[in-house]
């Protein structure tokens, strides 16, 4: 499989797409104003202890207090067979070092753990533990024991815990040692800050998205990482030289005139990933509905009639749907409970084949997934770990026109589309000036929160940009007029 990773960077937003054999398989979007906090470590303060729920609310400096459950307290995790009481482990006003394991989602605050873990390239460091774990994706039993023995020797008597990541299966001893030294330096810095900084301080922040790409997403199958920002290309190459030297030759600066995401069809894929309907190759289609409680996926034959009989048509449609469903879960970053309503199949062999194919398609997902068999109603239940907001929640908001029954793109999303459109037009045409026609709230955002971005773009293209409110336009409508 030929894999490419594309990195599109603008001052306020970074977008990453992973492509395998020309097909987009994964999307990541990170905005500087809404950057995820999973992995961040804080010096928190216990605000309230709830013995009835065996949990506590911790202030870490965010808008909403974060949530700590007894199951995520290190003392309970170290002694799972000896039940602890939350009120005996923490008390109101106490300072405690905590790590975010789930971003705030909707009305829920962040979820915390007092078990600290710091990810390196090949290892995950567990400074409060003393055991060595192996990634479940490393299946060879003999190889697992050999890896554990190699790491034990490198630790030279250290009594701290590590997990060997999948990427560490074939790492050399010097690479593992470099990772150990790097992780120990980070932990020493965290401990020092915890003793000197005031409560509710950020002690450690995970890498930005473009650097996490090099650490977590690039694999041996990745042929190249294309970056369309020279500044970030230099930053990524510096990081690669220090920590992922084997990746360095594959990091390349894209200098083409055509926008990177447009050239590879990513913009169109993002639009499709925001649609309820997903067309299948042979005429069938999926209907995907995301709600607060769960996501439902309905499989339909549509215009596909097959060549043999009706059962064969249903079977082929369901088989095709399994791969599209697995890909859409990754593209949309859907988490929680997912219910799939395949077209009813009377043949038990067909049902088993569809379930096996779905299991195979989901196996490539980096996020933890559990798949259940068919229920008595013929539904398939999937649970996918939810650690960050879905693509729709990042790019869209409830629609005020339809009284929140649907969604529209946020004013910020439209602003970024306009800025990209102007940059695209400037590369093709030598206009005297540019005029943006858009809805009031989009123009207001360009004049206020995104005024710096607009000014930087005007300086970059060397042409003036004027704004004009069009009251008849909806929030998603806009025009860029070349004068």
C-alpha cells in the first residue's frame, strides 16, 4: 500500500490527511483557538468530592471543572482488587497532578486521571508504575518477551513503568535509549514545575498536530509527508532530526501553485464527510445520523440491482458497506455507540461473512474499537473510543434557521474558506483588488477575531481586500469578486 500524509498549515488551523492508494483514510483538524487538551498535565485543585458518585471535580483552569472518577485514581488502578473510597484519597482544596484523558465534549467537562503517561515515539512512560507492558498489536509471543528483556536491560535497574508501542517492535537499542532519556527529561521538568508553579497551572502540553504526525501517524508504509508551509516544514525537519531521524528523508516541502488539499481532492472529501448520505460504488448508499447518544448508520441498496438474485444483491451491498463504514468512522472521527442497520440477510453464512469483513475493515483503525455480533433485531453494535470532538462538531454548529434540527458551518469555518479562496485566486489572476461579499456575522468575524489573518493575507498577496455585507446571504454563502 502506498501511503502519503498531507499537512496543510495556516496561521489559525492545521489539517492533516492520510491517503492510502489514492483514497483518503483519515482526517485530523486542529485549530489554535480550540486545540485539544488530551495528554496535557495540570496542577489541579480539588473543588468538590462526591462520595455517592465516587468522583471529584477538579479545577484545572478551564471554563468547566474537570471530572475525576475513582477508577482513574492511581491508587485504585494499582490495587484493583482492593476497593478504595474517593473521599479517603482526595479532599477539597488539595493540589493534585492530573492528566486529561478526554477532551471536554458538549456540556461535559474534561475527564482526568492521576495516572500519568507520557508518549514518546517508541515508548509510553508511566513514571508511577514499575512494570513493562507491550502493545496488544505486537502479537508474536516470543518477540514480546524479547522486547521486554531488551528494555529491562536498557533501564539499568530503574523502577519505572513503560509500554512498548507498536512502532517500537523493530526499534534499535539506541533508539529506545534515546526515547527513555527524552521521556525522563520531560518528567523531571513536570516535577519541577509542580513544585514551583501555582495551582491550576499547565505543567505539560502534548506536541502540536504537525509534530504528532511524525511521532504517531507516520509508519513504515508512509512514502512521503508533504507540508505546504515552509516555516512548519523547517520545524518538522528539526524535530525529525532529533527524534525520528528515519522519517526525515520522507518529509518534503510542497511548493506547487495549486493548494495541496485541492490537488489531492481532500476538500471534496471533507464536504462528503459532512453529508448524511454516503454513496456506495455500485448504487447503494448509507445514511449516517449523529446524535448526542449514538450514531446510526442505515445501509440501503439504492439503485444496485445485481446480476443474480435479490439475496446476492443484498449480500454484495452489505459487503461493500463494511469498508465504507470503517473509513467514514475514521474520517468523521465518530465515537461512542455506533449502530449499523445492515440490509436484512436470511443466509447465516452471509451474515457471518459481513461481520468478518467489517471486523477486518475496522482492524486498521488506530482508535480502540469493540464490535458486537448481530442482535435479534439484525443490528450490529460498534463502540469506538471517544477522545476528541467529531469532524462535524469541529466544523459545524447547530443551525439557527432550522431551530437546531440540522447544522451549518460556523462563521469561523467560512472565514477560513474565504481566505483560502482568495489565496487560490491570487495565484491564478493578477487582480487589482479583492472584494468579499458575505453574511453579516462572517464579515464581523473577519473584521474582529480574524482581522489579523485578513491583514496578513493582504500583505502576502500585496493587494487590498475589501469587505461587503450581503444581508440576503446565509452564513455559508459568500463570493470573492476580483476587481
